[in-house]
C-alpha cells in the first residue's frame, strides 16, 4: 500500500518495488493509490505524477487498482478515463480495472 499523498521518499521506494514482486498471485491489487486534495500531504502535482506511475504499474502487471479520491475528482477522473481507454476498459484476461474508494462526489459524477 502507498498512501495517495505519497512523499518523495515513498515514491522512491515505490519505483524500487516496481521491479519485483507484483506478479505474485498473492498480490491481488495495486493500492491504495489515488489523490487526496483534502489533506494535501504532498504537492498535488507530485500526487498526480505518482498516480500515473502506479496506474502504469497496475497495467503492466495486470492487477486491478484500489483508488482513493478525496476532493480531487476533477483531476482524477480524466486520468482514469484516459487510462481505461488505453486499456480498452479491461485488464489482461478480462479483469476489471478496479474500485474507487472514498468517493465523495455525487451520483451524477459517479455515473461518469
Ligand atoms: Zn483511502
């Protein structure tokens, strides 16, 4: 797990971990990842940068994502839409892309 508001130090560890272990059948998902603009524990653009890396990792290893989104829908949804479109809406072997957690938007936004 890597908290959404990852610090640069944690980001470095993420990149290191990226090279191994993710293919294990014991790893069922990549997460929790996402954006948290409520707590803003790290700069927003850094959060976006780390999220992009995490989404790419999930796609590479074919694992669904568990995404946290707090007061960051405007920034998160286009990223997820673009990622989903590139993957054709599914991971390898037809696996779902993942779940959205801590969603604080309304039902209209949820239907996007
Ligand atoms: Zn969360």
